[in-house]
């Protein structure tokens, strides 16, 4: 009980830290944007058009240069993102690396400050998670508690950045933890509340979208919202795959990786001379897209395509930063396009903003894999129930269609590409990432193939085992023999023959990197005591054996830990 | 009992302030006795109130006569005068945005905040003044607002409630009058699209935002552009227009003192700081600073706010605002800073205007004024 309360207090503390970090981050981005002539306000207040044009190209390019150098200091040579947080929590690895985490935050800050078309929520989420994990590490807490503190940091970051505590709590559960346990809920809620309180007292940011008077859509319009959801899923798919495709394409470019972001920045700046809407997070563009008549229909298509391309270019070429804010802009532009088309038919009333918000939710929910969070963000930011139900209609189709066609979220697709498949749930991912190495035992009988069968039987009898493994002088593995087969040969009077003449039982072997999951699968085809572990990369070197009972024990232990983490109350 | 105490304290403070002022001239003994303070102010009801609450009491307390000249804002005159080294005014009553612009151009003397008097309870001036009141070359003395006023008899059975109604000539038909400047008009135009007030200047910084705003203003039929602050009141009084923008003080004067059938729409009010500033090469900068200390005391600020409904820039003064000395109107409801009036109040972004006004003005001229010269201010 005391321990549980302690965890709640720790959650609140981490929430406070993460919220302050988020406030600092957001303010620093705004300050940099004004200073570096990225924000429209900064640009309007700057008097020299020629210098402004030069800065538009130079600032993102130089920002890219800095970011590229920063990434050289990170082991993976790329900024860490929420995907890394998800991987750490889902595989119960925890312990996010602090150094890489803070470097990633700085990378995000520089990228956003220099006007790259990326989002700020990704870096904020990762920064919050890093702070949470750091707290758990300093207090030497276990992995389950580490997961909870990570979720606390994430929830506080979202609660602060969006002024939306409920969305923060749900995001932490829906995207990061992916299970619901009271044990995690209380600390996460505490963190979100602290974040919210800090945000309302420090950040004087207006609501993301403001709806003056809520016209009520006609019944048929809800059908339109559902269809927008379906189409939005396709836009989301195009967005996600554009990012991945640019990443693959960039890897083949004959340019040093650390210079790629600078290249993307220069390209972004050049296009921004013509369409400045694509610079930065695009909060102004987002707002305009909710205003009927701010964009022409054709203009919407242009800005949408350019924003999507610019974001894919920036993220694919290695800028640090999130995918959420650009998705908000792209989605809102898409919704505005739908609204404009429907408005042209003359059937709809004063409901333009509904279409914009539906498009926004339909694109963002699949990208981050969080339909509930997206809905709550709409609800908490607008306070409009009608608008939330419209968004609900839209997300109904968007999320499942995108999940079927593309995957649960961009993060999941990225993780799957890195070899962590979360599509079958956490239990499997955990077992797949759990290595066998620590189960490896040397407590087994090894025989030289040239040993005589009599000696082999004696040796097995002496050690009390029923199986032996044939390993030659060079340590190579040559299969296994059972005591029963040896006895049969000895019974036939062949006791002086070599062990290598004994019929071998066909047995699968495991590689040194095999996971508990694959071992468990091999077990289905094996009757015996243990499975040999052989490194086929090192000329079939015999490393030892893994006993069936220890595989089963490990399996049960992991399942039990998950069960306790996900269903325990305290 | 408490009331008596309060009165006693105020009397004491008054005496104290008087004493300070009486003693002040001796510090500047070499100042010729006949030296007059020349103040540049805005004229009209505003100047009458200043005369009664500030200028006359100052002359009474110090013996220094105050001469007042009028202008309609702008720093072009000041720029010319400073350049020629022939500045005719000792003190200028200017908007904070223009004061900032003038300060950046080195047209004003710096004003240290030490010259300000503390609040009656001893709170230092730095904490008693509202946020953003103390600047390098200017000190905010009151907060005024540009608001929309409408004729009560123009829309039978209806009242405008939102700034969007200014642009809604379907529901609220009739001619409009707006100030011939981009300021305030652009803000209202964007507000009418449902843009939250926090984002107004961010969006106005984009060409898209400006075009949206111009489009909205351009859609108005039968629009009069006014320049001088008393024109909108006259246009409303003569029924030339049914809705007009204007300074809340002028509208109040027309409503209360002249019984004009008009009403103020507080939604979307754009608040501005009105400041005192001392121009460079002023003839009597010391008297000007003495006057600033005198006029920004809590007592004088409250006295001014009882005559003309401008929100005092000191917290201590706001608490002292009571009824109008002649009409008995409760002035607290008529000052822009009253909570009932501030629900959707915008504070004019001076920095933004200070650094972009030439460009914004050009865009404004190009978009709206060229083809409207004929329907301009009468």
C-alpha cells in the first residue's frame, strides 16, 4: 500500500518535471521561431524582404546541419522517437538511455526551431518518457515501475502541451502501455493532473481550435463524416508510407547521413519561398484550414500535397521531430477539402469546421494509433460535445481501415521494420525479444564422436543424464544421442564401436540469439531433456544446452510478470 | 468607521502629495517661475477630463500653468520636430505602440520608474502598475479601448452581441464607420471568422490572414472612414451610420453627457495603453517628469477615471474608482478593464505594430483605400 502510494507521488513528481520540460521546450521553440524568422509573426515584423528570403532557405539548411552533427553522437545515428519508448515498454526493457534521450530532445528543438516541417509532440513525449525512466533508474525501481514512470512522463507531456489531461492519460495507456491496470492508472493520472496545472498557470496558449457557435450537423452529414474517416485512413497511409519511402530512398543517396537533413532543409526553404505554409509546425495553417473560404479548393490540394511531401522529406532525411503536428495540419487540410467540396453542393449548413475536425482526426488517429486520444483531444480542446461525436463518426472507420491496410500506427510499422512485431500483442513481442542466453547450461554430457559406446554409457550413467551431445575436438556440434540408443547398441555387442556410429535422434538446435518464443515453438516437436544451442555462424560451435524445463519456467515467468503488471492493483 | 479611516488616509495622502509637489519646485529653483508645461493630447471630452482631474490640480499644486495642444496621434510630427531640434511640447499623451516606435527611433527621453510615486499603502510602483505599463520611454497612465457603438433605435427587436455583427449587414443593416487605419479593423475582421483572440496577430502576420481580413472589411457596404476621434460620435448622432468604431471614452461621453441613444458593444474591444512620454529636446523635461509623478499617483488616476471611463494603470487606483462626480453614474461598469467587459478583450500588440506598421499600412492602403477615396471621412 505504502509502496503504491509512493509510486503515485513519484508519478506526480515526474509529471511536474516532464511538464516543466515541456513548457520550456514549447517556449524555446516559439522563441527560436520568432528569432530565426520562421514564425509568420517574426517574418511580418522583419522589414527586409531580400534578407527574409535568404533566411528562409538558410535557416532550415543550417538547422539541418546542426541536427546531422547531433545525431552522430547518438549510437543509432538517429533521434529517438516515441517508437523507442513503445519498444522499451512493450518488451519490459525499460531504462531509456538518458543521453540519447536528451540529445534527441535537443535535435527536436533545433529542427522545430529552424522551421523543419515536423511535430513537437513526438520529442515532448520522448523527453517525458526519458525523464520518467531516469527517475525509476535513480531510485533503482523494477521494470514494471519503470514502465509506469515512463507512462507518467508521457502523460504529463501530452497533458501540458495540449492542455488536455484526459488525453494525456489515455495516450499513455493507448499508445505506450497498451494495457489498463489500476496500478499504472493512479500514478499516470497524478502526472497528468500536475502537468495540466502547470500548463494552465504557465503556458498562455489558446485553444488549438475554437468553435464559436456550434451549428448542429444534419443527420446525413454524419454519413459524410464516416466516409471522410475512411478516406482519411488512406491519406494517413500515404503520409506514413511517404515518410518510410523517403527514409529508404535517403539511405541510398550518395550523401553522408549527417548532411542529409541540411539538404532537406534547403529544399524545404526553397519551396517555402513560394508556399510558406509548409514551414514549421504549421499552427497558422491549421487554424486557417478550419475557416471556410481561407483556402480555395485547388489551393487546399496544393498545400496538402506540399505539406505531406515536406514532412516526409524532413523526417525521412533525418530531422528530429514528431509526426503528429504535421498529421494534424494535413488532416485538417484534407477535412477542409471535403468540407469545401460538400459546401459546393450547397446541401450543408454552417458546418465547415466539422469537416475540418473530422479530417484531422481521421488522419491523425491512424498515424499515432490512438483513436481515443484523438477524440479526447478534440473534446478537451473544443469542449464541444457535438464536434466530438462528429469526430467519433469519422474515427470509426479511419482507425480499423488504416490498421488493416497499413498497421496499427507509424510507430508499429517502424518497429516491425526494425524487427519488433507488436501486431500479435505484447506477450508475444516480449517473448520474442527475450533472449535464451541466460538459460544456457553447461551441465550436460558431451562426447567426442570417437569415444566408444561403452565409455559413453558409463559417462551418461555417471552424470545421471539420458542424452549426450557429440562435440568434436574443434568444438563442433555433431548431433545428439540418447542413452536408450546407446544401450541398444551395447546390447547387440557393439560396445567397442564409436559413438558416431550410433543412430542419432533428429533434433532441432537453437541459435545463440534465439528467443524464448522460438524455443517454445521448437519444444512442440521435441521429446527429450534439452535442446542444444549451436552457433552456426561460428562453424557450428557447441555453446551448451537449454533444458526444456527452464524454457517452460522462463515462459511462465514472463507471463506471470506481464500478468502482474497488467492485472495487479498494487 | 472604516470609511472615515479611509477618508482620513486619503486626505493625508493628498496633503502629502501636495507637500511633495510644493517642495518639488524648490529643487529646480533655477526654473523660471512663468515656465508653462506644454502637453500634447487628444482633445475633446478626454482633454476636458484631463483638464479637470490632472492639469488644473497640477497648476493649483505647483503654480505651473499647463498649456494643451491637440493632435490625432501619429509620430510623423514628432519625428520632424526632433529632427529640426524645435520641439514645441514638453509632454505627449501617446498610445503605447506609438511610444514604443518613437522610443526605438530615439525620439523620446528615457523615463526611469523611480520617478513614480508608490501606492497609498506603500506598495512600490513597479508592483502597483499593471503588466506592460512601465517601458523605457513611456509610462502607461490608463487603458482605453476601441469599441463598436451602435444606435439603439437602428435594429428594432435586436441587439448586436458579437463583433461579428459589425460585419453582418444582413441582420444588422445600415452604414458603418471605421477608423481609417489597419489597427483594430483587422483584429475585428479576423475575430468575426471565429479566430480566438490569442491567435489574432499570428494569423494577421500571414498574407492569407490579411487577405481574409481585408475581404471581410471590403464586404461592408456604405462604409465611412473616420480619422478624428469625435467623428464617429457625430456620425452616430446625425444618424449617418448605425454602427461605428470609436474610443470608449468618447462614446461614454456621448451616452451620459449628451444622452445620445447609443450603446457600446464590448465584445472584441481592443485595449490600448495610453502613456506619458517626454520628447527629446523638450523645453521643460523636469516639469514634465514632475507632472508624470503627480498625474500617475493613485489619487489622480482614480479622479480621472471618475470623469472619463478609462481604466487606471495602477491596481490601487482601480480599487478607488467610484461614481461620476456630476451624473452619479457608477464608472466601474464603464471602464474597459471591468471583468464584465473583458470577456473577449484583445490587448493591442504594440510590438507587432511598432515593427510592421509600415508594411501593414501599405497592404491596407492597397487593399481597401484606393477605390474608396470618395467615400472617406467627410
